[in-house]
C-alpha cells in the first residue's frame, strides 16, 4: 500500500498531527471489499490486527502521524472561525487503480485539538447511517464520499443515552471544504488561501493551471460542480439536512451525512433535521443555500482574483451567476429523463412543475410516483399512479397531458419504459428502514443493515424485498439527528 501525506505536507497551519488513540475492542461490521480493491488495499490485510488499527485509529504502516484538518464554517448562517476535525482524522491519500488520488478519512476515531470539549467519538447509529446512505448515493450515480468500512469500538459513548461507539472509514476525492478557505480568510492570511487554492487546483482541477486567471476558473468550476450536485440531490428527493459551509466539499461530492433523509411524500418545505428549526436547509431551499455557500467561497478568493477589489467583486459575481444555468440544465434534463422524454420542448419545465404541484397537493410519494409512471408507460394504465394521490390533486388531468407529450416522442413505449426505470430508482434509503436498521444494530443484530446495504447497491433493479414501500403512519420518521 502506497500511502501518501499530500495534505499533511502543507504548512503546519493547515492541520494538526495526531497520535492515534487505541480502541478497546475494534470489530468490523462492514468492509467494502470492491472499494478496497479499487483503492489497491488488500481486504485480508484490513481484517488483520494491523489493518484494524489502520481502520479504527489511523495507525499508518509507515508510523507517521495522521492529521486533523483545520477549517471554519458558517453553521446555520452564523460564522464560527475555528471548527476543524473534532472527531475525525485524515490518515492519508492513496492512488486508486484509475490513477485518482483519494483521501482515507476516519470519523469517530477520538479527540483532536479541534474537539472543543467533545469526546471525539461517534455513536454506532450515525456511522451506519452514513455507510448506508453514502453507498446508496454512489449506486444512484450521485457524486459522494464513499464508505470503506464501519467498525464498532468496544466502547460506549454518551449522547442522549449510552450508545455503542463506532468508526466510519470514508473515501473522498478531497476533504477540503468551503470552510477550509474561510479558516484562513478570516485570519487575513491571504498567502494560506493562495496555497490552499493552488493545492485544490493541482489535486482536483489540474486543467485550470494554465488558464488566464486560475483562481477565477476555480470558482467557476466549483460553482458548476455544486450546481450539478444539488440538482441531482433534488431529482432523487435527497435532503442533506446540514448544508453549512464546512459541509460543502470543494470536490463537488456529497459529504458529511448527518441528519440527512429522503422525501417520502413530496413537500418542498420538508425538514427532517431536528436542529434545523427554521427550515433553512429544507428540501426546496437547497439550491439557494448552495449558492449562498458559494458566495462565501467567492469572498475568500477575492484577493486572488484581482488586485482591484471592485474588479474582483465583479468577476466573482459573474462566476456565481453561472450557478443557475448549470443547475437548471441539469435539473430539467433530469426531469425529462424521469418523465421518459428524450426530445426537448419549451413546455417541459411547466409540465414537470405541474406534476410537483399535484404531488404536493395529493401528498404523493416522491419515489413511487416516478417508478409507477414508468410502469404506466409499459402497461398503458395509470390506476397505480392515481392511487398514490389524495383526492383533489388533479393528477388525472396531468397524466392526460403527459401522455400527449409522450406521443410526440416518436419512439416505442418499451424504449421509454426502459429509460425511465433506469433513471427512477425502485428503492432509496427510506428513513424508517434506516431507523429500523439502527435499532437492530444497536441491539447487536446487523442482519437488517446488511440486507438494506445489499439491496441499495442495485436501486434500479426490480425486487420483492419490500424496501420500496413507504412508511405506514406509525413508521414515519419526523426528525433525524446529527449524532455528534
């Protein structure tokens, strides 16, 4: 295993070296063997005592120190100048078989200089939630951090009650965040902002190095990636739940799965996160919040864009104005695929908007609606779609207009059905299934976790496992929690 220290080799203000804290009795709950092999890691070695020390506490084979990364962040709109990895560590980087550099990062591994009086540990429930949801997002084709392993620690942590401890080992293109730039900008340390920007360009956007203004090009590239990412979230009903600037990856990957959830019944104002009392990060607010976060990134880069402040501001504004175009193109393109439309017509956005209005009025399940629309294309019957809607939604009128639109596609119903079912998942990580899995795991039964993880690895395939069913009234999840 060739384990690098690329980020740890940046100047000392970027991170803090750590001495790995041994765990009482680490045990692997899940090891993502295909991902391990993709990274060039031997699954058998990872299960050995040295491998367990590597996965559970970040003990590198070469004996060098893992690090906790420094960053700041706007948390629910309020700026905190120093956050950092308070219960996490960057063990190092590996180059995978596709020659991509990937971070290996632990969460729940123990206290760091950024722990702020916390214990640095993680409870098992949030660890398994992140494992399940991040791998499900990958299977859905959405850029995301990956889960390499989940472990129990043999220790208990106190949250609302005593909970078994856990560690998640996650893989990312980078763990640099908007908040990393903010950490140095807040100190007036423009040189460190420049070093960080050069690191990000070299690591993630090397094609920008030779542009006329690479820092402006970086802002444009990150803006485009975030716009595309959030559009993809919206198309599967995903709610991140805590879109603080320290939880926005410069790589354009979904990161930091805390109180995340997926829509059951469609509601643009839906919030699951217990800490989001005012709905700042509600499902329908996510594009605006992503753009707000990018505005904070732009502020940190202003001194690099131009020596003239006014010109720098205008350049940043121009870069940020690209967000809407990329978002709308990705979002509308996704809607066309979800509705079986290969051609483009001017009325497509309105058609999609009318369906969402009917879904909201009719309290229709987000995922099932689109899956059954695909079935209706093949069968020619829409009864199973209509049955998802409460009376008064006017879904029947919409279905008539949608069928008329499909008639102009000039392709077979079978081709349309195939495309739709390859776009609209049968199953997502339903909130009630995740909570059910966590309850069983905390009690020592990991069977539901493994069944759910396996099913979600093939979200578009048919099946009889029952995971597509929405929650009954008593199964509905009202709130999700960070687990910190």
